């Protein structure tokens, strides 16, 4: 019997939450990125103890385990690349408690990120990280990948809002890191180590999140530019003018057209670039900042500037922004989504390089993203059935990474490395840099049970986007 | 290999590539919410169909997840990549249908009739109509009920309580085939009477015709019209649906109307997609497209004609449960609510998650009773919050399902379920003095 361990799993997990049929296994073989890998079993965990038991069994039997939220990952985080068990935590959402007096939220791993936003809002509080998929994604997935989102510009990313975790270690032991206080220097900061470790160092089973007071007022500006490079320049300028927007998002012409085709949000489609800016703070201060921003944008060559009066109008614009990523596949079915990040001053340079790469490789390259923090989303829209085109895509992706690193930036601002970017890790970190990370992994997970095949490249591994 | 190619064509395999697996459909899917696995999500089902097309899994593997799909198409509204889920679903259903064993069908129909229907007077009534339906459509509508045997004995009693009294064939025959506009003549419309609507909701049909004539429409009921074919298409009987569509297209062409009006969200959605049935048949495709252009839900047409005035106050709190197919396929969103807002005295309270399917979904509630009731329970929780005294619907299936939900919650003395048309008629509509547009 090949899978004796599945029989052993049956003892640990209720029938309805241990899935092994071909239909179920195929349904957990993919995520929002690339490729499909078949697991042998899916466990829908509902308690810390269950996770611990599964990991202990997995260690005994040498079975890989892949933690998974709602599978919206753009980097292959939850893909079961070496078979084994997908550990689905998306249905484990019993706890979402807000403690206004401590300004924290305590959440189960499967809680949907936007539910935290909503619940915090009821207490006039805010949980700032807001990835575009926040209405779908689980908090555990956000924690594992250290997700960002538009508000990263002013408020930082997921790791800046986590003060405590309950974690099941790869060997199945239960630990607590951090706590419920803002300040905590007791020992190594394991909380930060776990956040963004892509499910390779532990399974997060509960998190204590820091909340902040909700800004009194929020306003949005929409600014258009004739060229992408001009828009990039304006972003850099604006950020050094003593105004601190909460969001600053860039959309190029192709993304504008795609979104308008999906839902007529009223975005212009005849400009090369659009910047959405959000300012927040005290209403009186805001009024002045809006005026300053408008004046500055005019000086920087903006074509049109509009400031929606009604919150619903502004909301519509931001919803349109959230749709860009999935909407851009209207031309061709395959999307290779990158999220390189460069220092803010290098945004115009990066824009120029992207345009150059688009031309040289003759690809449908769309650029949008959280330009305010230098986190751009160059997306290549292609057809994975077209091998010749995919080869060009592979080369273009490599060049995009090289450009970002050369400009002092990074491979990934918020999507994570997973399977998609591991071949390029050495380019940014150097051999010793990777080696130090590997040593941490080795110490935590000696049998390489948790999420194997991610982040670290196999010897000679290259980016391959062709499946044959 | 050719087998696989043929299969790929049937299941619309190339369309599965449109899905980028972003997961934005997950929060919109009622079965993902209640069944809690990717396998029962839109993204999961699309992937399974794709895997079938690649020969990685068999038809038997996709059967359960596909059959458990409500077909509400809420995922299409949520999808930013414009995946044509409806077509992928129906392709998969066709393949499943073809693989089901033929021989047992007759036996099962008989079993359903003799063991479960005949003992019940009300079901005998209904069965009479189904026989009529069968004759009217000339096809195996009755065979849709074969699956009844799986669950029938326990649950038929439940549905019996909410079934309205059906109109007799004589009553149906008394329906006029033409009604002039009461006031100004603003349009000539053909009325699609439907099967279920025409039997179980005959009086609603009568009122629809009257309401249309008050609203400025001259109404024609083409005699040769037939069942819209929705139940056939949704259960994988594409060829049958195609033939019904041809008969309807022809019947309404001959009637020379400006609009083809229906009052059942599910039928309307089928009519709005008739062109999908004729891909690769240019002459029929063109005729179907003209038909599709003319097809419209009664609420959308009334809103467009904008000629009604309501003269009687209705002092009631109401909420609206949209038909999924009206919302997600026909994209009729605001019109019913705007019509409600014109009734003097009426207070409309929006239901939380009103866009969510009620679990009726054609014959889903009969075939997959338990799953349907889980979905209905969620719906009822939101319904109760509104404290409405009436639930307004625009589709017969939804109407019966909501009635069932209200009965299960013991609210039958407090809450009624009404078709939008019936409520509008209660408000004593009159032709307007001047049409506003």
C-alpha cells in the first residue's frame, strides 16, 4: 500500500476534512500563479492540535506539507510541488476578536483580510495592510507572504502590524512568539522571522495584529500624464515635497483599457499613465494638502487632475484599481505577474527600462502598481501554449529582475519568491546570503517537511514557463 | 487523441484558459460558502473541466462537483477576466449527460410517478401539468425528474406545501392571444408565457399581460411558442434546447414584435443567450442574435417605458430577492427596485447579500435537497434581518424556494412572497399622463 500514511491521517482528521479524491486533489493543485502539482491529500485543519498532529506524522513518515490559505498567491507559495499534504486553513476562521483598549485584533488563520478591515472599522480602528485580493485572501496567507498593498507607502506592510503569533513548528511543536505589546525585545524576534517565511518555517495558527486609529478623513485624487516616464518622475517629485500620501498607484494605458472593458469605472483610456493618490488625515490639513498636490501636479506636466467630492466616486476608482491584475488577461490568457521594487528615486528609470524591455522582446507588458513605494507590477500577458513567445517572456523576466537589482531594488516587494523567483535569488542575495537563509531553514526543519521546493533554487534551476 | 479533441470541443476547453485562478470568484459562490472546498468553487470547477479536457481525470470525477453547482452565475459577475463560466458548465453537463446510462431513464420516471406523485393529489395536479409540459415541449422535460427518485419520498411533502394551485387547461385556454395597449401605444411586445409560469403561476402571467397593456404595450402571445429550454440546457440536453429555441425564434419572428417579454428570470436568461446554441450555424445564429436583442425582462421594459402610475397605497415593508439569472446573466439590477420605489406607502429594505442565490436554481432544490437547504438557511438569516412583511421575487423557482424558507422558519403568517408583477398590480397601476422619456 503506497499511502499507508493516509490511513494514519484518517485517525487524526475528521472524514469530511480529509480530502483524497482525484477531484479534490486537483482542486488544491494550483494557486493564483503558475503550474499545477498534485497533492496526495488535503487536510482542512480546524485546530492547532490538528496541525501539530499532522506535522508530527509528516515528520515520522517524511511527507511534505504545504500550508494554504485561499490560494491567491502570485508566487506559487502553496503549490504542492513535491506531492504530499496540502494543509488548507481557509475554513478555520472562528476567531476574529478586536480589543479596542489594547488596540489589537486576535485572529484565526483562515479569517479573510477584509473582514478584519471591517471589524476594526466598527471600532474606529484600522488594520492598514490591504493587498488587492484582501476580499479573498486569508490573514495566514498574508502573514506567510508578508503581503503589502497600496497603503504600504505610508503605513508599511503586514510585518509592521504583527506583534504576536501562535506557530506550529515544522516538527509539530507549538510555540508562541511576541505577545500583545508594542514593545518586546525578549530574545530573537521570531515573529518577524516567521512573517514572510512563506510557510517554510512554521504554520501560523493564530495572530495578534496591531491596529491604529482610523484617519479622520480620506480623499482621493486622479491625475493623468501623457507619458509613463513623466508619471514616474511626478511620483518621485511628489514624495519629496513634504506631502505623505497614504496610497499612490500607477496604471498604464493597457491596464486602464483592461479595467474599463471589464467595468466602466470612468477611467480615461487615452492617456499613457494615470496616478491615483489617496491622502488621509485631519480634514482641515487635508484640504490644504490637496491644494498643494494639485498645484504640484500641474507644474509636473499633468494633463488632467480630478478630485472626486463623494466618497462613493472615490471608492469606485479604488475598486477599479483592484481589478487591474485579473482584468489584464483579456488579450491573452496567461499572465506572468512580477512585483519588483526599486528605491523611490529610481521609479522613472525603472519605467524607462520596462518600456525598453517591452519593445525589444515585443511583448504585451503591462505596468501598474504601488508606484509610491517603488513597488511596480510589470505583468506580461502571453499565451503559455505559444512556446516561442514563452521563451521571450522568460528572457524578459530575467532582464526585469536584473534591472531592478541593478537599480538597488529587489526581486519581490510583496508577492514572495515561491517557485516563480527562486532561480534569481542568488542574483540579489549572493551565495552566502542564500546559505545563511538555508541554515535557518535546516535548523528549523531538518527533514525539509514544510513547503519544500520553494524559495531556494535547486542546482541549475532556471525559470521555465513552458509546460511540455 | 481524436476522442480527446472531440471532448475538448464539447466542454469548451479553450475557454478554461481564460481563468487565471485569481480566486476573486470564491466569495461570490454560494456552494463554496456552504460546502467549503475548492472542488465546489467556480475556480475549482473550471480547473476540473480543464483537467478532464487534458485526460487527467474522467467524467465520473467531475460529475459530483458539476452537478452540485447551482448555475447561479454569480461568479461571472465577480470575475474580472470575463470567464464564460456558464458555457463551461453547460459543456461539462452535456458530457456528463451523455455518459449517463440510458436504460434506466424510463424506469426511473415511472418510479417517480407511481411511487411519489400519484399518491399525492397536489403532485398529481402538478404531474398533469408536467404531462402537458411534456406535450407542449414535445421533449423529455419529464425526464428531468428522474433524479427525484434519489430523494423524493421524504421531501416531496415539503414542496407540496408551497406549490400554488395550478390553472386548469380550460383556464389556460381562455388566455387571450392579443391585448391592445390601454393608454398610449408605445410598443408592440410578444409575451413569452413559459411553462411553469403558465401552469403554476397562471394568474401572474395574466396580470403581467394586463400590466404591460397598462404600461403602453400592445401584447401578443404567439401560439407556436414553447418552453424556453432552460431546464434542458442546464441539464446537458443541448440539442433539445436548440430545437426549442428554433421554435421560439420562429414564433416571435412571425409575431413581428419590438420586444420579447418574459416574467421569469431563469427563462429570460436562457432567451438572452439563445445565440450560444447556434455557434457555427450562421443563418440561425443571426436570427438568434436578433431575438436576443429583443428579449427583455418585464421589469426592465416597464422601467424603460416609464409610463405607469400607481394609485393605491401599499403600507408594507418589503425586501427583494433578485433572480440570479436576471442579475448575473440579464444584468437587470436596479429596475425592480426602482419600480418598487414608485409604489406609494411602500418601504423597501435591502437584504444583506441579496445577490446570493436562494438555492432554488431550477430543480436543484429537488435534486440536491440538503445542499439547497444549507444555502436557503443562509439566505433566510439575511431575510429575517430586514423584518420585511413581503419578499419580492422575479422568478417562479425563487418564489417557491423563498416560500419554503419562510415556512421552514415558521414565518408563514407574517411574511408573504410575491412576484413583482403581482405587487405592482396591487398598487392599482394606471396609464401615465405623459411618458417621461
